[in-house]
């Protein structure tokens, strides 16, 4: 089975976009399509090009981050009622840093087949 390792362009994401656009029928085995796409990526040395990615706007990224922070704070408070303000602040800072790293790596982007 295919193990998805993150790259801006990975064969899994491109194959999913092709299926969604109807360019590849469901009769084609997904693993075969993923392997073919990976071969083409390796041949062309194409790793990343923002032109081919559809990423959320900065406004949407901010909304996602805020919703995620609220959810994390609620879960931490439920699972650890004795949590201190310092622990919450430390967890928040780590959460923001991980989120920003994910944005920079374009993890919230999808392949734009257009």
C-alpha cells in the first residue's frame, strides 16, 4: 500500500485531483495511477511550484488557526483540569509554531488541476 509522505507535489495528491476531475476513471487502480504519477514526477524533477497549488487565503488560515486553538484549549482543559496558565500559553505557542510550519510547507494546499 502507498505510504503518503508529505511533499508539495506528491503523487497521491495529484492522482486524487485527476480522479476528482474525471480525467482518470475509477476502473484504473489507484495504486497504479499513483505509481505512474510518481514516476513522472521523478523524471521531470518537479517538486514544488505554487502555481499548481490552490491554497487557503490568509484570512481562512487565520480562521483555521483560531478555531484550532480554541478546540485545543478546550480539550486540554477537559483532559487536565489542573492545567496552569503557563502550560496553556506554552502549548498555544507550540501550536502556533506547528501551524505556521504547516502553512509554509503548503500542507493546507491542494493540487489545482486547472
